[in-house]
C-alpha cells in the first residue's frame, strides 16, 4: 500500500465530490436566468466543471486503486 498515492487519490476524490455539487448548481442557475447577460459564461463554466468533475472522478479512482493495490506491470506476449 502506497500511502502517498492514497493521500493524493483522496485529495482528488474530495475535489471530485465538491465539483459534483458546484457544477450542477451553476448549470441550473444559468438555465434559470436565461435573460441575464452572463447566461453564456455561467453555462460554459458549469458545463466545463461538469466535464472536469467526471475526469477527476476517473482519475481519483485510478490513483486510489494504484495506491491500494500497487501498479501491476504486465509483460507483453
């Protein structure tokens, strides 16, 4: 078990969870205020954060698994 990778994975997972709450709120607020002049920038920011949350989620799971199980090195056939 690699504790440094585990800590890094938990930090990324925390960022993922925070983004999972913030991004949908931004998208919802953008759609709720479509006549506002900042509609497009807020919508773009919300969608960008949604995509970032998905990437961070997969990345955090990969780092956590590497920290818990170790890197598996396979030999090519």
